[in-house]
C-alpha cells in the first residue's frame, strides 16, 4: 500500500509553447488555467506538489516552484530538476498541457507501483505517455547523465530504464490529450463545455 505522504506530484510547466504562442500552463479552458487542471487531478493523490518552471508567475498557485538546473533542455531537464527536488521515492509527473486529465487516471499509475519498475507510464490510443507517468527518484542520475551527454530526447532516456505501461480503456483516451495549438484548444472548448 502506497500512502499519499510517500508521493510527490511534479508538474512540468517549463515549455516554450512556441506553437501555442504563450505559456501553456496559463491557457484557459472554461475559465480555469491548464495548470489548475493538473493540480486538481494530482492533489488527492500526493503529499506535495512541485511546479517545474523558470516563470515566477506560477508562484501564484502557492506551490514550491523548481527552476530547471539546465536551461532549454526540455522535459529531460524538467524531470531531472523535479526528481532532484522531490523528497519522496515515488513521483507523479505530468506536463501542464493535458487539461482533461483526471485523478482516476493518475491513480492507475500508483496502483501499478511495484519493486521492479522505475517508470510507470500511461498508454493511451496505443501510444505511451512518458509525461503522464510515475517516476522513481532513483531515475534522477540517469536523467542527469543524459543531460551531461547532451541527450534531450525523452524517449531515448527512459528506454534505458525499467518501464511498465498501463493501458487505458478506449473511453478514457480523451483524458490524455495534450493541447499544443489554438486549433486543438478550440476543439476541446467546443466538446467540453463546463
């Protein structure tokens, strides 16, 4: 049994959001910012939430903000910084551009924690989701080493570790949709009123 006090939530909000044109964590869906959806989904499951971002505007949410140790190195650096700042072995990691995510989806990751797996990630629509995943703190040195070797490709880094995939049901696939463009945002605004 894994207890809430043994899990840290880490929200990655450091992306450049070049396709969206502004910081994605602050994009609104139904009057709520994307990062608030991430917080809401995580909060019942974790003891503490860290927001990985160099943007001080995130301080408004009242959680500890962690800056990237290595700048402009994408999610590999974000995960590394988050894991280094975490005080727990188990860490739920979520990027801030998945506003339809639900607590019960993240709970599936926790329910699949075992002795062997270093990373437990969601599989949705036959695609693995390394940014909706649970990472053990012991992964941090591998991420640091990858950054030292100038490796920025997340899948390349995690493929060196022991991974378990948790497949979602078809009706749950929408919850993992990440929003990268204004067009994608419009699509979900129209589909998910309220």
